[in-house]
């Protein structure tokens, strides 16, 4: 696997730009085959924004024309592990009654966030709530949820890139990688 160095930080590429692009196209086709009704796509921000944008463009190419709304949920705060409490920082504005909803998220790990969001929208009358995640990390799953559509099963590593960050850095990377080491701070 390739390793890149960005401002003193070594990152091992786990999923290349080409691998991700190919898988996103395949996922769009898989989702289209489920024949969603009055589809509402709800990206979970912030980490999913690049994946969601690419997936939405791929939907156009397979003939899906969904509506889009956004939700911001947090269970991490400033840490790298889930706190166990899900907070709704921004809710959707769209009525979901009798609609198919597709949550788009960057990573499914503990499952608390997506399970919480799914349950919220089912209580609001959504006909069906599905999930599409770029990465599935089943090693720490505590909630009763599995992704309906997943890009890749991810090893138990902290990953960055393609929208995912470490302390607000690395979201812009066109690949998903694992931080191997960081340069020591000056004077350390």
C-alpha cells in the first residue's frame, strides 16, 4: 500500500481514489435496484459530505432523482471514540411521512448515531429508512443496526480522508488512509 507524507504526517492509503470512485458507482446501482419511493437522501454531516456528493452524482447516472436534506449528529465531541450519547445538532426540515429515506454516512462503527437517526425518522412516519456507509467497522458495534449498503469493510484503525478528519485536518484527501505517525512538535 502507498504511503504519503502530508506536512510531516505519514498516512498509509487504505482505499485509493480510484477504488472509492468505482465502489460509489456500484453502490448507486445497488440502491437504484431497491426501487426507492419518493427518495429523500440525508447525509450525516460533517464526515459524509464528500461521499454524499459523489453518491448523489452517481444517482443521476443510474436514473435516481432524490431530494436531499441534511442532518448533523454527534457522538464523538472532540475525541476519537464515541461518547455513547447522540446529539442532534441540526435536524432535517423535510417531512418524511410515507417516504423512503437513505441516510448517507462516512463510517458505521458503534452504530449509535445511525440507529438513533433511523429510529427518529421511523417514528416520524418514514416508509423505509436505509443506510449507505462508505466504511463499515463492525468490531465495535453496540447498536442493533447494519448498513444496507456499504463501500468497504474497514480494519479497526482510525481513518482520515475523503471527508473524514483528525482534529479538522485531512478531510480534503481524495483517498481514505490511516495516520501512521506524526512529526514531533518543534522543541519536543
